[in-house]
C-alpha cells in the first residue's frame, strides 16, 4: 500500500511555512455566514489595499469559526505574535486593523475577541476563554475556520486522511469495531447507532452497495452541515470513504441542497483534489479498494432529507418518501443496499478511527457519546455554531455560551430539532442534552437546531409558523400529512385570528396524535411535534388565545392592542420614528400615546422600546 | 411460509406477501382506496392502516404496503385503527366532499359530521373528487409505461396533472387511469391530446365500447374472455400486463398464437349467416349523417336488456326517449337498381315486432311503418302483423320514403302514401331502416373452398331448388340458414335440422352407399396428364402412384374418389387417351343400346 509519505511531508512543510510566515497572514472567515455579513467585501478591500499599497501580507480564506453574531471574523497573524481574532470586521475596520496593527503596533484591542495561539498581545484575552467558546469542545469543527477549505495540504497537515489509511490497515472488521466502541449515533436526528446501520448494509445481500451523505439540511435556522461542508469538506469525504470501505461500497453520493452553492463548490474541489492524490478512484493507494463520489444537487425540498425521498430524488424521481420496509440497507438506491448518514456523522468518523473509539466514547453521556454541533439562534445574545459534549445542559448552552436572552427579556423556551422537534421550556433548562433526554421531554435532537424564544414569542404563533413550513414542505403523498397538517395549520390560524373555539385544543391533540400515528414517513410522523410540545408546556397560552382572546406575547395581531405606559415612557421618540402608520404621537421627553385607530399592531414599537414602556393590553 | 396472527386468527402466507394479502386469505375485508392488485402498493391513502401489536415495531402500518412478517400480531379493528380510519375519512371528506366512495365509507364508519371545513368551494367538477391517492400516476408510470400523468406541486396544493400541465402527447388514451380511480375523478380526455378512441363493441353494432379483454357476445362458445391484440397495451407497447398480475387462475398467456386446426370430417354444413348491407349508400335516408337514423339491427341492440343502454331506448343524439319513430321497410331489398332485387324475407315480421317492443319502452310514443307490401307468409305471421295494425301499435303507411332530413332536433321523413295518393311528412325522433340482408363477407372464398356454387348475390347454391334444397352439388356439403337465402329463424332451424340429419345419414354407416354412375379410370392407359383434375368441379380426382411389388413407382395415374364423384362425365369428355368412362354410360354400353334400338 502506498503511504503518500511525500505528500504528507510536503503538506506539513506548507502548513509550517504558513504558521511561521515572515509576512503577516490574515485569515478571513469566508463561509456563507461570513459572506452574508460582508466578508466578501472585506476580502476585496483587503486585497485592493495590499495590492495598491504594496503591503507585504497574505490573505487566506477559511471557513466559519462559529461566532455568527460577530461575523465577519478576521484572524491576524503577525510574525512573532500570536494569532488575534477580530469580530464584526467591516470594510472600514479592516483598513484600521491594517494600518494600526498589521503595519503598526496597536493591536486594536477594542475589536479583538481573543488570541488563538499562545503568546500575549496587549491585554487581549484568550479566544478560548471568550464566553461563546468556553464549554465548547471542537471535535467535528476542529478544522472549520482554521484551514483553507480549498487547500488539501492544510487538511493533510492536520492528520487528514490518516484515519482512512488506518482503516485500510485495520481492515473492515476492526474499523467497524472501532465505530462500535465509539458509540457514535447518527447526527441526522434519529440517533440510530452508526455501527449498526453500517453492519446492516454490510451484511445485506446485493451488489453493488452505495453510501450516501445526506446534506439536505432543511430545518429553518440550522446550518451545522453547511458549515462543515464549507469549512472542512475533506472530513466528510474521508468519513464516507471509511464507511464505504467497511460496507463494501464502491460508489457514493453526496446529496446537497442546491441552496448551498459554496458547499457544493468546496466539496467539488475537495473531491477533485482527493482523486488527484489517489484517495478516491480505482484501487486506492494500491489497497485493492475502489471508491468514488458524486455530488447530487437537491432542488429544494425539505422532505428530501428523509432517506427514501432522498434516494428517489437521486434516482431522478419525485422526492417522495416510500413505505419502509424494505429499509435502504436492504433495498435503497437503485434497489441496492445503501447506507445513508448525515454530514456531521460522516465528519465524526475520521477522528474516531484515527484516535480510537475509546477516546470518542470518553466524551458525552452513557447513551450518547461524543460532541454535538448546535446552531444556536433566535432571541439570544450570541448566535452561532456551538459544539459541546453530549450531556451539556440547555442552561449552559443558552446562558453561558449564548449569553442569555437579548435586552432584559426573560427566557421562555428553546425549540430543539427544527420543525420536527419540540420546545423545551424554562423549567427544563437544566436538562442534560442527549438523544434520549430530549425525546423524553417531547422534543428531539434533530440535526441540532436550537431556536431560543423569549417572553416576546407567542408559542401558538411559533407552532403556527412551523406548521406553515411543514404544510409547504409536505410532499403530499399520504393523506395524514397532506390533509392532517394542513387542517392543524388552519385551526392554528383561526386561533391566532381570535376565532378559536371550544374544543380546538382537543381537536388539535386528536389530529396531532393521528398524524403522528398514521403518516407514511418520519416527516409526517414528527410534524405535529411543534403543536403537541407547545400544548404540553404552554397550554395556558392556547387557552388565553381561545377563551380570553389575548396574546400575551403581543404577536398575534388580531388579539393585541398596544398602549404606552406613561410612567415608564421617557419620550425618546424612537417609536415615533419607526411607526409605519404614524400612530404614535407625543412631545419629546413627554409620555407618548398610541392612536388605536391608526395602529396596525405591527409590534415595531413593542420591539423597539428600550424602556419596555409599550404594553400589550 | 410465514405464520402471523390477524385478529386472533392464525394465517400462513408466502414470503413477500403483504398484511392485506394475509387478511384477504382469511376473508377479512380491509378498506382500501389507493390500492389495486396490479399496481405496486404505495400506502398513500392510509385508509388500510392496521395495528401491529407485537412481532414488529408496534404501531399503525398500511396493510397494502407492509410485508407480513413471522410472528406478527395484527389487529384490523382496534380502537386505534378505527380512530385513524375515521380521521382519514373526515380529512378526505373535507378535501373531496363530492366523492361518493368516501361518503359511503364515512357512513359505514359512523361519521355523521365533519369537524373540518371543506377545503375549497365545490364547483361540481369531476376532478374535485380526486383524493390525491396517486394510483393513476403509479399505474400510468409503472404498469402502462406511458408516464402521461404525474403530480404537480406538493403538499395540500398537489394536483394530478400531466407533465408541464400540457395535454400529454404520450397518453395512449387507454383509459386505465379512469378505470382504477377509486373516486371516479378522471376524465382521460383531459389528458389526451387526441380524442380517446374507444374500442367499438362489435356485438352491439359499435353503439358502446368494450375493453381489449372481452367476451365477444353473451353465450359465446366457449364463454371465455379473449385479448384483442390490436388494442391491448401489452401488445402495443410491451407495458401493462395487469391482467396477468390479477388473474388468480394464472390463465393469461401472452405467447398464445392463433393456430390452424386440421380435422378429417365426413360432412360439412355451411351456416355462415348474414350481414346487413350498409344503408349509408342511400344518402336520402341520412344514415351515417344523422345519429338518430339507425339500422334495425342497431335498434334490436338498443331495446335489448343486455344492450348498450341496458334496454333503455334513447335517441343517440341526445339521450331522450324517442316520442315518434318511423320504420322504413325494404331499404335496399327489392330494388333492381343499386340494390338487391330479392326480398329480405324477415323485415316485415321483425318490424312488426320492433313496433311492439317500441310501445313497450315508450308507452306514449307513436310508430309509423313505411312499407311496399307486407309479406307475412308463415304460421300466424299475418295475424301478428294485423294485430300491430289493428291495435294501432304502429300506423302502416303504404309507400316509399323519398327523403329523411333534419329540422331542429327532429328528423323529417317525407314520403308518399300511395293509398291516399298524398305526400306525407312525419317529424320523427328516430328512423329505423330495415336494410337488406346480404350473405356474410367471405362467402365467396368459402364457396371456392367447398366447391359449392353461389348465385349472383353470393348466396350458396343448393343442389336442386325443389328436390334437394339442403344439399349442394358437392357430396357431403350441406346448407343451413341465411348462407343459402334470407330466412327467418323457424325456417333456418328447419333447414339446419334437415342438414344435420343429412350429415348424420352420411356418417352413421360404416360403408357409404352411392349412385353407381361414377367415373372410373383405366389405369393401364392413363398417361397421367391430369387434364381431368382441372375440369372436375367436385375435387374428386387426385394422383395415384402405381407400384410394383418392391415398392418402385411404375406410373402416376388419375384416381377418382368414389365418394365425391357426381358422375357428371366432364372428366370422361376431357380425357384424351379415353381412359375415363362413366359407369353405366360406357361407350360400348351406349353403342350396344343404340344397336339394340336399331335392330
């Protein structure tokens, strides 16, 4: 077997050269999240400045570090100094940083988030001690934001593909045992033991076999997989190669949603580079094992995240699920045994093989091992991607890492697992998060979306929102999901419009149980979860909507009237400025007043008011 | 075999069978909508859910699409199942309130009210009955292989449509989608670019349609269905094959071919029946131009209880019962120019019968008969016709019709009443033409095969009009029914009986006795020229090889089949070597007779 020794040593040299570069190196987080915040313009500006002013500096585009609320992020590495990470770097700030720190000696401490390598610069603290980073264990995201996702030498220098090579040495049996020892469970939502899934497919009769990476990340507010694919695409390929080796598959597909063009680009580059090195293709490294990959772009259907629908879509059929059994392990793509794992699961594999399953299983809880990446979004101070060991409590994530609710609001609940998941209310904040605990609480891990909600969030409205999403995304194949979820949504719309009736709650529960019980696929089976879990923990809000015709959170327009508390109002005029219908009037520094006839209950003043003087009547 | 328990009863099924199959073998009825035995199941409508209690992951599963597993314990009527079914039905009712199947099922499940509002205002359009079960889509794609129907959109907005919402140019117009649709929501015309060509039902004169698989006519022998290869999707495209999947007896075999059967027989009875001539050649009657002008044969099917309208007499143009009907006699018969000079023999009687049948169907209707003269020769025939006239079942008008034309939605029949010498016009709803009887097509080929003569109209010739009306000139070939001449049923039955006894008279003996006056060949002088074979009208002459004791062929000479030879003497007259003579009329015998007279 070839060992690629030369390539590794070259890669290590290149990496070392970058780390000890004689000129300053600026790493810009240029994943989709960074670009959305303006990283593209920052890079452009940076390159123009460097070129025009002939500054000796190098720019490297890297993936996402996960601190989305602080994007764009730029890490500056000056020779002899530690790497310093800056947040919210816009095109002006980057010029300041260039002038003051790269060319001068002022490290711009006011924008710095922390130092990323040993050493001290001014009074800048360590990046790892940044509130959003404490408590995080970067296992899957180890390379994200650190390496250039388009440069394979970076990945190789950081032990890339060593897990795969070790697997080739170990043989499929021992590799599978390692995965079993690790206790890795599927990160796509259901948490099925990965080794067992592989085993099923491995022992299933039928040739050829296939492996598929499910990268059809469709939950609103979830972007873990995208970040991994954009920041560290190689780890996904390596994980798939290992899985294919264990299962005996010779070809694989990565099913990426078309809305992820950058991920598709980076994956394509990674595939090309891996092929060039002989890590994909026929007779890989003379081991006798052949494996190659193809990217399939999804056309934007949430339901294609369901494995049978995904397979149908890869085959060119309508992305509709089919009744299981047979499971894909028996009859999947083109009727052949197929193993599907999601991006994060595949990405976990290389390190497990390289460092051993034992090391992985040392992290986490009894039943859920390792770490989990969550996308923490919603009404929380720090939003972004966080990777924490299984068993971390929701409080730690929301309050310690997330910094708690924004403004002076009170935390109400976290929606876990996207539209198919459920909410976890404040009393359950100390729940250690793992697959089983979340399920018990009526939510689910899902792919890892966490949406934080505060007292300005109406839970009926949240349920309505998620159901509207699911009505849109239902494939319409089975009656239960197509008609049932739509009728549930109708009822919620009615309730939010103040037309709720006695018996609506019971009907919702009845319908919810029915849809859960009767649906063809898991999308339908979990579709009522947003309603059932909010009913479980926030039944009083439903009752208030139906019986008292009030929405305490001030969200459901038909049920809300806003008024200004004259005692609290400072007359700052912010609401007057933002009111779209000019319904608010008042003298400066005098209490303001809302004209109920003009007010359209948009809620802008309610959200705006820094003193919480706008009240919901 | 797999053993599972359904509602406490054990049942064994083959591996690969579904829970529904297992339940069926126990005689249990599980309601289905999106299921058809010939189409791969999808489990889409969820009406067939049953509860797995043990033996597999517990919960509700669709019986139609879920494989039976060893040790499964299934409940088909548990509370959980029934609640789910009721909810499914309520949801489907909200979507398609007009679907009768759903209404019936809902009633059977005790649903009296629906908590869900109707999803859209109903306009009464057929497509509103669609419950999106997708059976038609799967059928068209996976069985027919045409993929002319598909889903458009997703979720609650899903619709059954054609690719890109265009009329589908791949639609075969087979109508299978409409056939399987559980709620009757499909009109194939919506999908097909060209008009759906229905297969005319030959037995009903094309007045209705039939499927490619059909039994040709009631009481057919054998009374079994056959596949019409010209219209079968399987033979046209190689797709479908649904009948093979469904047939519990495994009787479908696409490789079967038509075959020639050879039988050695002692007698043949020709009974090929008749056809009626196409009256559209007489433009004045408007047949083929006006749908309400029909032939008497079509009328016969229309009033038949097993006919296209199940015996309900309606105007083809608008489906209304015809209040005035006119029967025209002698259409093509007794017509020297551009017609048949002979009388078709049966029209007078069946027209009288049709008039009576008409009155049975339309009590307040008025019937008219235009006739030349009524020929009712037969036992009680005249009385029958007189009854129709006397009881005013029909008004008989003696005269011919010059023209039938449309005015409004009426047909105006203009003719002469020769008894009063006036012209009459009748505004009719329907006109029935008693078209002339003609022999079946192909009778000329048959006559050549049988070596039986035919007359100028194609009817087969009897051996003698008075003395041998059932025989033909070819021995052993007999005639029965309308292949001989237009006949009614009693006459046909009588002739058929006679023909049968004649045939039996031939074959019941071990030896055949014949007239002795037949040709004989002098084999010693026959030179094998076979001129005689060509002139024999009865096909009685064949070649015969003369062999020595060792089996070597010495000569090939003519041989006369004594059973076929009629003693006409044509061969004797033709034979150049004078090797054939007719027994009893040999030259020497004739000369001896002449000499005796002269003496």
